[in-house]
C-alpha cells in the first residue's frame, strides 16, 4: 500500500525586519508607541519634581515677600530675557530637526541639531555669567553670604542691607540656585543627548522610517524650554521693585 502524498506548502515569507527594530517588539509602530509612552511617563515625573520646587518658591515668597521682591530685583533681567529668546529659538530648531528626520533629510537634520546644541551652549554660557556675578556680589548662600546692594535696571544702586532680613534673603537665593541649577543640569543632559543624536545621524542611523530617538529627545528639549518659560517670570519678573 502506497503512502499518501503529503503536500507541504511553503510558509509565507516574513517581511524583512527593520535593522533598528528591537527583538521584543513585533513591528516599528509598536516600538515607537512604547518609546513615546515611556518618554511621556518620564516627563510627567519631571513635572511633579519641578512642580514641588515651584510650590516651595511660592510658599516662601508669600511668607517673606519683601526679601523675595528685593532678591528678584537683584537678578539681571536682560541676561534672563536674552536666555529666554535663546531657548525659544532652540525649540524652533529642535522642531525643524524632527521634521527633517521625518523626511529622511540627514544633512538638514544634522544642521538643525547642531544649531540646537549651539543655542543650548549659549544659554549655559549666559547662565555662567549670571552665576559669576552672584558670586562676586556675595549672593551665594553660606558663610560669606551678604545681601547689601541691588543694581537697578537703570544702572543705579540701592542699599538694602537694612531693608531685608539676611536669613530670609538666603532662602530666596537658595531657591534661585536650586531651580536654575536643576534646570541647567537638565540642559547639560540635553546637550549630551543632542551630541549622541548628531553622531547617530552622521552614521546614517535615522531615516524616514526610523526617527523615534530624535522625536523623544525633542520632547525632552521642549520640556526643558517650557520649564524656563515658567522660571523666567517667576524669578525675574514677578514682584520686581521699580524705583523712579
């Protein structure tokens, strides 16, 4: 008795995997959605972190309004304003970098990433100038802290030594350095991430079908910019004292 003929059909060929698809994802769309979800969850934790610091600033500002008003007046509004413009421009260049990545335009992507990185360094350089000024004015909280004079926006100087409580003034500057220092740290991390993106783009890692890291780091950069948009009026503008 002859054995029945068994017909074996060729299994359908699986579509070629994208070289950047990780083994634990079924496809690029699933990988992108998971990465985006992870980034948004991370940003929510960052919002809660900065939100707590903002709340602390507002509570102490309510308690020690006079010292916070004079402390705010002592900050260089011009440098703070320039930094605000710099970060807004960096958000634009970062958005253009994401758009270039979506179109698969490698050279344009690298150019916009370099512009964003350059603007980030400009921000950090200006912030370093501000910190240096505060050091020279003895506004760094600690043993040598002394809040004696405030330079007004018109260039005049006001003696505030007997107008403020030095301990309460230290609270203002402690929160100022905590808030702007944490923001600067996030900027430095962002600069490192941008440098990594530039290297990856130079090696041709991104295309119109894979640009998730550019998109996610773009979200991070925009978040850092938005934090400064809140910091600038909170620290530099609200309750400034104007003397005619």
